[in-house]
C-alpha cells in the first residue's frame, strides 16, 4: 500500500500514513497528534530524498 506524507501546520510536524487509494480519495488524513484535518497539508512524496526531516 502506498505511503502518504503529510505536514501538520499546527504541530509543525511531518507524519506518514499508509492507506489504500480508496481511503485516500475519501479525504485527507487527520494529524495523529491534534486530530486536525484542516491544518494538514499533503507533501509530495516523489521528492522524499530531498526533503529534510527533523526527527
Ligand atoms: Zn497536528
């Protein structure tokens, strides 16, 4: 299953979710921390090697 990367603007954190395409089409994932969907932006996963990740 594909992995989708998101960034929560509220928590300023990136997170990944594994979900099927069908689930993905239903809408965005909620942030696992604040449960917000509005503040969540999807990252373009094609460029994961370039994006710097702070852990
Ligand atoms: Zn959040």
